[in-house]
C-alpha cells in the first residue's frame, strides 16, 4: 500500500508529536530517497555526500552498493544527525533491532494519525509511485530502487 502525500504528512506530524526523532528522520530519508529501512539504519557518515545530485551509497550488507540521490531535505536531515557508535541511526545495538524499533514507532504513529495498516515500506512504494507518475521508465526505476530486476527487451512486432 502506498501512501498519499496527505497521509505521509499526517504521519510525519504524529511522529514529531510523539518525539520519535529516529523514526521521523528515517521516514523523511526513505520518503525522499526510496531507501530501505535496513539501508537507512546502517548508514555511516562516510556513506553519503551532502550535495545534490551526488549519490549516497547504501550499505553493502543490504543487497550491494547502489547510488542513491539525496534531495536537499534528506541531506539536511542526515547532516543534523548526531553520530552514535559510528552510525547515524540507533546506538550500539543491532541495526536490525533499530530498524524494528523505527518500524514500530512508524506504525503506531500512523494508527494515531488515523491511517490503519501503514508500514514503513509504504514510504518506499510512495517514492516509486511518484516517479512512475512523473514518467520514469520501469527500467530506470528498477535501477534507482536497487531492485535488480531484468528489464523487458522491446522488439518490433516483426521480430516476434
């Protein structure tokens, strides 16, 4: 399920009211970049560059490196994060535990905002939907989302 921009804003507002800073910042980064939560919680300061359109590099433990375009908003959120134990999100605990805590805070904020069954993954789907509506091809979207799907080859009717 993807979310509308109105629903996303309601959830963002609720996360701020709840004081869920990690979840809010991770949600903004995902919404702006299409990054997976597992990639976000493993980010280290050396993995990204502040200037648009230079890429950030997703963690190699989550399906390999890929270039991620940072918007000004995502860059600002990341640059304001305090580095703790070498990472931008979480603490010395397991990144998977941090991802679980962020996902739970997001789901709770969505419910309090009146949006049922919203998951953190919906931000990534909303990001993809935005680009498809803007006319991006599926092959381009596959590449920027890190999906590793093969693109269909286009043949003329005479080649079939």
